C-alpha cells in the first residue's frame, strides 16, 4: 500500500522563495496573525526580534543599507503596520529596500470584519514602493518574489499582505514545480546617452568657476572614486547636499568644502562664487525652513545627475541626467579638460578641551571621537542640535561612513546602527544620538544586547529637546512650552534593557573610556551605551 505524497503548502513554497532570494533573516515583532507562519520556523531562517515595530523596520533598514540587498520584515496587521509607518517612510527616503510581509485576518470571514481584521490598503500612504494583497493563497509565493524585485528596483519597502489562513493552503497542482514568480533576474539600469553626456561636458567646459555637490545617491565606492577624479580634474570645491542622509564624497579630501546650508539665502551666498553647479546623487536642492527666492543667484547654471526619477523631476535645473551617478561621472571625466584652479579650502579647527570645572559640550565629544575612530567606522547620526558640529568635526572617510534619517523623524539611528552592524559585521559602528532622540527607540538596545551586536552608542545627554528649544527661541518665545527631562537616565534605561552602560561627566574620563573601547570596536560582540553629560548648545544652524 502506498502513501499519498505530501501536499506542499503555500508556507513551504514561500520559504523556498525566501531562500532563493537570500531573505533568510527575518526582522519582526510577532502577532497572532503571523503565528501560523512562524510556527516551526525552519532552522535556516534566522528570527531577529525587535520590541517595537519602528525598531524592527529600523534594524532591517540598516541591514539593507549595509548589504545593498533587500531585507525581510514581518509585521502584525493594523497594529504592527501602523506602528511601523514612520519607520517605513524613513526607509523610503533612505532608499532602503525592504520586503515587508503584513499579516491579516483569515480570508474566510474577512467580510464580517472580525477582531484584528486590518484595513491595510493605504495605511502607509504612498511610502511603500509597492503594496499587494494576493487574490489567492497560491499567489503568495510569487507576490513575495515580486516584492523583492519591486523593493530592489524602487529602493524602498514593498509590502505583501497575507491572510493568516493562506499559509496552510495547498500550493496547488503546480506545487511540484516552481510557482510563477516573475523573472529570475532583472538586469539593466539607467545609462546616460552620449548626447546627454556631451551636453553636460559642454556645460562644465564653459564654466569659469564650477563646483560639485555630492548627494546620498553617490555613496558607493565607485561613486566616491568617480567624483574624486572629476573634482581633481576640475580642481573645484565639492559640497555635501543639505540634510544628506549619507556622504557622497570623502569629507577629509582637500577639495571638500563642507555641507551646504538648508535655507535659501545662505545657500545662494554659499554658491555665489560659482557659475556652474553639478549635483551628483541628489536633487537640487533639499531645504528646511522656507525662504523666498531661487536656490542660486542669477546666471548660475545648475545640472543634476540622479537615478531617482522623483529627484530628477523636482530639480529646477538647466540639465538633468536621469542615470546612475557613478557610471555617468566616470564617462564624463574624459570629456572635460583638466583645469588647474589652485583651490584652497579652510579646514575646520578642533575645539580646545574644557578647562577644569567647565562642562563638556557636544563638540568636545565629537572631536575626541574624530581623533580615535577607524576610517572604516560607520557613524549613524541622530543628534539634531549637534549635527552641525558633527559634520564639521567628524568627516566621513569611507563609503557608508555616515548615515542619518533622510526623512528627519526621530527613532532611526539606534535600530539602524544595530542593523548596519548585523549586515556588515566587520565594520565598526558608532551611533551618536541626543538623549531626546534615543527615547524614541530605546527598546532597540535589548535586541543589540540579546543578539550580541557590538555597537557603541554615544548619547549626548543635555536633558532636553535642545533643537526644539532653539527653534522656539528663533520664533521669539521666551521659554519653550515643553519641560526639560533632566531626571531621565539613558544609562539606567539601557541597563534595564540588558545593555551595558556608563555615564560620563568628565573630559578625562571620556577620553579614557574611548581609548579603551574604540581600538577593539570592530571585534566587539557586546553593545555599550556611553551616556555623556553635555551642556546644551546655545546655537541653531539652519
């Protein structure tokens, strides 16, 4: 007597898809609508638990940015998906490719809107690059495969909603064969035409005083090398885009001119010496407070190279090349003549250490880090009031050397730093945060401790939302409407979450701690929080 062959399930076929697309690390905070998928999880699928969905997506985003490949996220119907929306928006702005599976109630009684049924269409607004609920359970594996391609091409979160009973459905009569999954590979890319390159070369050749602007979209090894070669050929200054979430050029290079201002009058002043501006890997231009007028002064020609259609379409430029920046700049170099201009740029000065009895300031901490960090260190930033000092004192010296939240919302840096180290375990990672910022995702420290992720978290603790205090002052308010929170202790909260932590209030103690930790940071397998008491800075830079 023969036994009938095992009927493969949708769940089993989906695991095959996950293996095929190297989606074998699952970032999640589980819910009841996902238990069926997670029960008896195969041994080759690693589960990484985050204690809040924002941290889950943040960790996955950091991992995706470190590896350059889509990362896998599992969220729980409306509650989990809703909690994650801000982090998904940040992932979209940071170009982090994510495959996001969202649980849903059982198909068989969705019409009656049972408990935990999610109204999921449109919940994350336009931030997913793609969202789909398969028409049949048997379409789930193919939808997950397509989500990988959509996330990779769209460089953002691609969402598949899966009702909880789908996992146990029979895969169907095609189960013995590969389910329809779309293309095995998609090749190609945006390449500038020869005519477009010639037009850009003509623009640069006619320039008397050109400059380059590096954007987050140029943050690859090839992108850095190409832009360095072009800058040296033109012997012209290179700026970093305002609010750049990643560095697009080595910031210790002799031609690096600093970060552009994020308000139009100051931007026009910074670019006034230049008759031609070429931006690579960014839109022209991202600003924060509104001010009237154009981005540049009269007569300044503006060109953009970006492979992001949205950046291309919103840039008020004379010429835009919708193409991959590194390849485009590399092909542009031989078309422009080498012109020595003897560019001489001022280098930032390091602040003097505090005198005995004087309080620490953020600049003291950042200068101490700059002196000691390995050039390959990834610095993940979320300290709004100290960001100008960080840019000035702590240059990015390698691709992915700087990472920040492109969306601007808080809660990204702590989990993203964990994800970066998870995805790039050989690179040292330091997260520099304000204490106010750290509270948005402090629960991520448990994940760092539990999974042995050796990130150094440097928390600049001034006991208040200093950036908001400065903005309130700028609006003419005598005092902010919100209180300080000096009674809160980041180090105590960290220890409560199982993460080692120290509080530092003295410059000598700070230097001693950094000298002890940083030399072996690349090999560290235990996180550490350094809560450094600092005086709130009295300035705000826009």
